[in-house]
C-alpha cells in the first residue's frame, strides 16, 4: 500500500493541476467528508461520454488509469493523495453489480489514498469468484460469465494458465468494467458507492 509523502496534504493544495470546477460529494452535516474530485461520480458530463474525471478499466492495474480531459496517465503523486477531505483511516466501498453483498474495506491509519482505493478495487476483482457467489446468479448470468471467462482466456498470453486460475470476480461484471466514480453513501458511515459502466462497443447480449 502507498503512503502519503511528508505528512497529510490538504485537499485543496494537493491537486493544483486537477480540472477546475469539479464537484465533490458531501455525506451529511453531522459527519461530513468529501471524495477527491478524481474519484467522484458526476451526474454532469465531465467530458464527452464520461461521468468521472478518471478513465480506468477495473480489469487493468491502477497505473493504467488516465485523466479524461488530458488523457495523461495518472501519476504516483495522484495515487498518493488522500481519497477524502479530512483524511479518513477507513473507507468502505459497495457496488450493486457485485454478485453478493460484498463490500471492500480499506484501512490506513494516516488516511486512505486514491491509490489505496484503486488498488483495493482491482485486487478484489482479481480474486477467483466463490461458488456461493456464482450460485446467486441466474443460469443466464452464469452462462454470460462463462463466456466472458472463455474469451479472456482465449486472448491471454498463456490461455492454459489463465484457465487454471478459474473465473475471476471481474468476469462477473460482464462488460460493465469502466470505473464511473464513487458517491458517498447517504446511509452508511465511512462508505462510498462504486458506479461501473459498460465499455463502448461491448456486446449487448447481456442486457
């Protein structure tokens, strides 16, 4: 896990080259925190076809992420920034596209970073899916997941090695693998909701 360099960086001073006018998301008046603008889901278009300042396919390592306005790769400096205003030692992430009620819990005493968030999402989705998770899917969904797994192994550098690792949680997302941002949960403390969207030109058979 990454660490913040030289103490806690304040939110406003930490991102001088972020695009102006980005919204951050408040929780509530009693226990308010804000997500860093790079992580925020927006109901307004950030750039053509994008509702988040970050372009990232969650099947790929976080270092592959790009900023949609400039298309520059995200840097280690960005990844080391606090994920929230008032740095928080714990952040929980949920997503309604996960096959069960699984959540991702991120811990860092000095405050969870952007890199921690992306790493945690990527790491969880790279894990083999459990039988209990597959059992929650319909026959049609399991068939689609199996087709995604088969195609992923087909184009892998080592198909046999890929197959030996089995179906991954990322496969259960079908084609909804683009990071569309986080929103602060209106009901759960220290929690954010992950939104994922369909990859452009992905097959439409899973709708």
